[in-house]
């Protein structure tokens, strides 16, 4: 069990666990998950940890086939989570692992060591369920986006680059 699965069990979330064999040669953990599970990439979401210009960490959850828009993310975090920032950038890998308790490629938005302000891309609301990492490479948890947001006290916002 991972902290993400333990939290889902404790809170009695509506979820399904999906496991697959992770290939170390995979260039994208998220796209690998979508392919191996036979799920549209738009329903598989990656968890990125960003750092604000004042040093705070925050979480962005977005489809694996999209790129995070830093300006939109900073704006969403400021509006919804009272995180004061003008800019965000990707957090350093060591900061991600220390803050979340997870290894890169297996970072789950659920069960992180520290609760961080979280924003989920609004496209998640278009699907009955979405897939996010369950806390290790090769393990995904499928659940309604609304339950994920409620559990994390997260907000929905457009945080992806639309120019891709």
C-alpha cells in the first residue's frame, strides 16, 4: 500500500486501482500509463510540484498529454488558494521528493507528506473519472475529479498551454 491508497481507503473514496509493468526506458511516465492501461491520455493526469517566486510549493494536476502554463498556474494559485505569487516554476526534484514523500514519476496528489495548495486543470471535470498516480511508478488510482478536488481542497482552473 502507498500513502495515496491508504488515504483513499480511510476516506472511503470511490476509486479503482490499476497496475501495470513500468518500463524504465519509457520517456513519459504518464503517456506510458495511458498506453498500458488503454485509456485516453486526456483522462490520465500528472502531478507536478511547482515553486512560487516567494518559495512556497504548490501542486498542479493536469493531463499527461499537455504542458503546464506557468502564468495561468500562478494566477489560479493566487486567486483560489491565497498563495501570494506572481510566477511559478518547476520545483527541484529533491524538493519534490522531500515534500511529497514520493519518487519522481510516482508523485501522487493524494497522501503527500505536506498538504500543499493544489489546482487541477478544469478539463478533469469533463470525465466521469480520471487517473492519477497512486504513489509509485506503474500504479494508478482512478477516481472522480470532484472527489479528488474535495479531498485536497483543490480548485479547478485552466492551467494548460493551449498552444500545443
